[in-house]
C-alpha cells in the first residue's frame, strides 16, 4: 500500500528533510514517490533531490495534483498566506497531515473545504534515523482508515503516540524539544571525557552508546527509571558520587524546568499564531 502512495511536502525546511530522510531510509516508500515544493528556494529543492532521490516541483498546484498525502510543512507564520492561494486545489480524497506547530486541526479545517480530512502530527528530528517519538492528533473529519494510514506512514519514522490536542504542548516540551536536552547533556559529558584524556570522537561515541543503552533498558525492562537508577548505584560508589554531584548542582530540577519552559513556550507560540490568524 505505502509503496504506491505519492507524498507531497509543502515546505522544505529542517523538519520536512528529517521526515523525508526517515521515509527514504525505511525503504517502505520509494523516493520517487516523495515530492517536495518550496516557494522561495529552488536551490533547497535541488539539494533534497540530490541527497534523497525525491522529486522537487516548483509549482505547488502541479505538485498538489499528483499527491495522495499532503504534508503541510511550511512555517506556521506563513500558513494563512500559503493556504489561501492553494486550498481550492485540494481534493477531499487527499489526506492532509500538518507538522506546523501551534495550529490546531480545527483551525486548519476551517481554512479548507468541507469534508477535508486533516491530521495533526508532531515528529521530532530523530525522524532522520527512524527513531522519532511522533504525536498524532486526528481532526473531526478524519476517518478510521485515514488514521491507520497516517500511523503506518509515521511508523516509518519511529514510534507513534495518539494524543488529544490539549496534550500537544507537553508532548512538545518532552519529545519535540527533548533531543536538544540530550545533545546538551552529551556536550558536557563529552567535555569531561576530553579533559580526562579521551579523544573527542571516542568520548562522543562512548557517550552516545551509553545513552542508547540506557534508553533501551528503560524501554525494554519492566522497571521504572528510578528502579533502574537504584540498581546501578552502589552505596558510596562511583555512581553514587556522580549522582550526588548532579543533585548538588540541581541537574534534576534543571531538566524538569527545561520541559516546563518548553511547554510554556509552546503554549505561547500557539496563542501568538492564533491571534495572528484571527487578525487576518
């Protein structure tokens, strides 16, 4: 089924590229079936064509006419202007997926023709390597079969979670922004490794493998992170000393506040975009 679908990305930014990379690498959707379009940067389309073997089409209306699945990947601030000029080109048989932050399924449905199926999705940049945590929020018109199809497509990028729309902000705070938290953590552990005498590349690989192993343990063992932590912490041992340093310097609180801060900003962005749309 998937290998016969034509998937169109309206927008060719970093998230679109991460998704394209994951879809192509999954080998479940042929690269030639993936189309991207970008209004302002033809060089960008050429790069995507060269790097992933997809098709770049400069004219949006031509691209829309060829697609089965249309992914709205333009910048949220450009949504109003972009959708006004092309909304009449969409067919109700086409499924619309939106990766735009801050724009609800209701707001998208209001701009499209009656009966248009819309599903809001939120992958993260780990889509590029098939390890995204992706949220899926169906709109009112989305049928059960379309939801299953969207989930099947997104499963090429990683693991899919069905959420209510009001939980998107906390999902953003954890999964949308989360990779950056771990990269930041890796930067500092890598620096400690370098200062301890390891080569930078070796330190980076050790850090990445350690995080990967811990993540797999958390996913596959029937134990909470707290239980797993206690199992590797011997009294008065090296791990206990490291954890005490983390506690003293507020690492746990900092991570908690990072999620809350990103969640708060996600809500603010949604409000700002909604006000902008109302203003138009």
